[in-house]
C-alpha cells in the first residue's frame, strides 16, 4: 500500500505543475472569477447572518 501511494503522489503533482505554467491565461482568468465570487458572497453572507438580531 505505501509503495502505491508514494508513486501516485509525485506523479499527480508533476503533471499539474507544468500545466499551470503552460496555461498563463488560465491562472489569470481563474484569479478574476474568485474575486467576483467573494464580492458576491460577501453581501450574501451578511444577510444570512443574524445581523438584525445582533
């Protein structure tokens, strides 16, 4: 079991690294959506919380 887990960890980490570096547009675009989601989640989370009660 330990032998199988060892090879799987490096193999899975190796492909993702080169892909991220190759896709310069992917990381840039991905960085934009998260910011928008956080902004939308911010106001949505406020009403969800007991602001009136507090």
